[in-house]
């Protein structure tokens, strides 16, 4: 077997095993249901979804915001969502003036209201800037959701809802986060724009 084939088969096996573990975990599925209900309730109350992450998770934040504002699977009205990872002027100003740990919490404090939802994406659960954002949300009475992996890290004890990908491998966790994101968007679309 070539190294390339072995690598691909190992990644596929790890992905399948993590998804099978998730399928049989009723607690995680219940957490996902609570998250979907929370986001739907926020939209019905006129709220917005704000999403943040680092590295690949920053790209996932943008990806999910795009699905909400544009569409996932069918034409419908846009849903307000914003990735807090895309404004280079804001990110560099806050990073320079207050430190990288504050790049999301300062935006939370400046943009969000109690009608809104913060969704943090962190594979380890220990990203300091996600943790700071969740703590700012708690002080302001803003509901928080986190997609994480491993044991959820520090943020699992701070967020209102923490959905863990059942893996310790970053790439597998990220794959599951995209599944969480697409399923969440689909649930919200179906609730907000039921098929007539």
C-alpha cells in the first residue's frame, strides 16, 4: 500500500468512526436540538447570529455566516449573521491596542445585544479569544454556543451550549463542525421558512 493510500484510508476511517460515535450519542444529539431551538428563538425575536473562530475555524465562521445570509439549500429571505473574523481593520486595531485575546470580545461588546447569539468554534475549547468572547457575552446576558472537540476545554464550562465532536484529531473535529453548521442552518431554514 502506498503512503498516499494509507493516509487517505486512515483519514476516512477516523471520519467514519467519529460520525458513528456521534450517531449513537443521544446527549450530543439533544445538545444539538437545544442549540437549534435557541437559534430559531433568537431569530424569531429579531436577533442576529455572530460567529467566531481561529484559523480553519475562522473560515468555518465565514462559511456558516454565508449560508445564513445567502441560503443553504433553497431560496428564502436572508437571515442576519456575521463572522467576527473578517474585518482586518477591526481585528488589527483590537489586536494592537488590547491584545489578540480581545479580538472577539471587543466586537461582542460593541455589536451584540441580548437578542443575539454568539457561536464560537474552537477545536480545543481553549482558544483564549473565544473564551474571552463567551465571558463578555455572559456579562451582557447574551446566549452562547460553542462547537468544540476533545473534552471541550475551558469553554465547555462557560458556554450555555457546547457541542463536542467526538474526536481528539483536529481535522476530524473540523469535519464534524461543518456537519454541525450545515445541519444547524438547515434546521433554522426549515423552522423560519416552512415549505408551503
